[in-house]
């Protein structure tokens, strides 16, 4: 069923496109032109990997506050999501290669990386592997998919989550039910959010989603599984997260050498949206502490 109604949710920047590894990639940038102004550090926003997510849907409550705080802000749709084209390879490893190539196009020396869920995993892997490209000044991670083995206590809930995802259909009611699982507070599940998420799964996008969902979420972790992340990191987790339970965040304390941890009640898997004020305040304070690439006391 096609709803035919576009959401008014958007980012305060024009949508533009570039070719990255053969994928027509949609992105948004607060600064015009090819590079950031010398007096502005750049924050790159990475959405998650759930059905129907996009740069607009994941970051519409965070993009403008970052701009207002003086940052050059970039958000993009990963391959096969949002307004970007569909890749031949839907693996996590390809999405990481795409991120590396995308960041290289920005021609920056350093960036702050901010990611939700799978986007947080990509930020983490970029930090651990330090590929050629901008140096990661800091990471801001909202319920990131772990690069380490999740604790045994959450395994059954992770299986239940994967089962829920496998049952969705491209209908308003099905996507509303999915959103009610994403958020803790039912009042946060607005018709606008449901419509945009549904729009990102209709027509050809539904076929792309089915292709992607058939691909394993496993990725090559052999070179990082025993490593600790040493980039300054803020990790934010919703205590009521039914997608990646907060116990994963507790385990993450053993894997981030310079991590700060914030657990928010009354919040599910998208704390950057559901608890936007608290998330933005904590993010700004953290970014201010690492401006210029060095932590200040």
C-alpha cells in the first residue's frame, strides 16, 4: 500500500548527491562549498541500519543544534538507505569501505563521528582501524551495535528483536508497530515519523530492504575483537532499549578506554530523538571538551 504522504521531517540543509564507490550517495551539509571553514570543526552523522531509517529520520532533532553550536555538520544516507542508490554489496564491511571513501571526499584533517546503532558500529570500526582519511577527534555513539560479542544475558532479547524485524510489512500499521518498539514513549511515535519511515520502505526501496535483510550482519572483527577504543567517546543508551539492550552499554565500559557513559530512562533505541534535549546537551558539553582534538579538564 502506498500512503502517498511525505513527512515534513527534514534537515536544515539541501540534499545533494555524489558518487561514492559507484553508489549515488545522498548527503546534507550545513556549510556550502567543498570544505569546512577554518573556524569550524566537522561533525559527521551516521544513521542506523533498521528498516526505513535515513539521515533525516535519525538526526532531525540534532542537526540544527550542532549548527547553532558552531559546527560544520554533515549527514548522509548509507548505501541502500534513504535517497542513496542501492549497492551490489549490502554487507557491514562494504558500508565501512563506503564511509571511508565518503569521509575522504570531505578533504578534512579530522572529524567528530556521531552514529546510532549500526552507524555507531561503523564509527567505532573507523576509529579502531584508523584508515587513510580524516583523523577521528571523538565519537558520539547512541546505542551502538557492538564490535565485541554481546553479553550472554541479552542474547535471547537480540533473537526476539531480529524476529520482530523479519515480520514487518510496508504498511502504516506495521511500521507504526515497529516504531512503538523503537521508542519507549508511545507519544513519541508521531504520524510524521511513521510516514517517513514507511516512505523509505515503499516501491523499489522495499526490494532493496529485502535484499539487505537477507545478508548477514556478521563482519570481519578478527583484527579488533581484543582492542580497546582509545578515541574519546560519549556513549548514550536508553534503559528501555528493546533493540540493543542497555546491558551491552554496561559491557562496553570494558572496551572504551576513554569513554563517558550516559544511560537515559524513558528512552528506547533512538535516545537522540526520544530524549533529544538531554542527548544534545550532553553531546555539546562533550564536544566542547574535545574541541581541537585534545581533552580538557
